[in-house]
């Protein structure tokens, strides 16, 4: 799939969610400042697409979603939204397509029970969604497993703004917790999340009462009711799926 015709809004949408883990050095290339400035200014550029192709963890999922929906552009805004938040495009991804993608990427890295656990998830309902990767793929790639704090930071969460305080927001959000042997979302608690760096932000117009999405402690965007409902729905779906093999 060619990257040169990536949609302008999709490129910026991808950066909103990928910026902070890239900034922290977890994924992507070393053009954090360029990506940040474009997204903060709302100015897209087709030259961003090759930079975003360096997010090799996300790109195969985007390609899988795009192919299943007859879309040539993996950075189509609808595809990007499907991966980070979830939407109807995920429903058109057949289990066999996701299985093949996972086997090609991780078949040699994962062995024994871990490989079996990951590859059995597509027939059970997994979709190429970020939370599936966090809970059912990423944690198996780490030999010692990943800590709850890492899963909590890495997942895309949502919170309702209760206060805007300079570079930070105070939000009420449900934390990811381990309840016995199951992962679940706990009771809402107040938390502080970063909303700007050097007075630059992806959410300049945020206000008390808004719902926002959060990734690695960073405010990605203000969510409308459709996006919020989709994020809740697909998060619940993949939490339930992960709990089958926790």
C-alpha cells in the first residue's frame, strides 16, 4: 500500500496518539519535534508519511484494517481511528487476515504457549486494535512480562476533565486494575495528565466537562460521543478477550 497518498487528517490523527510513546523513545523514529509541531499546528504534509512508516508496531495493523475495507491508504483517517480507538472498520477484518499478519510478524519471536495464546485470539474475536496489541501481544513479547503500570500507561484511556491547570488537566478516569485473576476497569479516580509542552498542545480548546483520550499520560484529543462510545466498546471487548488467558 503506497504511503505517499496518505490522508492529511489521518496523518495528524496518528501523530496525536503516537507522539508521546515516540517522545519517550518507545517506538517510531527520531523526528519527535517535527511530528509534534505539525500536529500542534494542525498542518499536515505528505512528507510525514515516511516518518510515520517507522512506527513498525502499528503499521501492519493499519495495513490489515485498510486491506479489509478496500482502502489503499493505511493512514486514512478512518483506519487510524479504528486502530487507536475502534470503529466499524474493525468488524470487517476477518480472523484469517489478522492471524496471517500476527504469524508473519511474531511467529518466530513467540514460541510455545505464548505463540499459541496470541494466534488463537483472532478466531476468538480479536481485531487489529491497539489494546489487543498491548494486552495480548506486547506482554508476551517481553520475557518477564510487562508491569500493570506499563499496560495502564500504554493503553488508550479516557477521562472527563474536571479542571484545566496550565500545562495539565485534572480528569476523572477509570484505572486498569487486576481484580483477582482478571483485568478490569476500577472506580473513577482523579488523575493529572499532561496537555501541553512549551505551551503547544493538541487540545487547545479543551474545557471542563469534556472527555479526552490519554496515552502515556498525554492528552491526545477531545472525544465526541461517537469516539468515546467506540473506545469504551472496543476496550471492553479486548479486555474480555485478554482475560481468557491472563
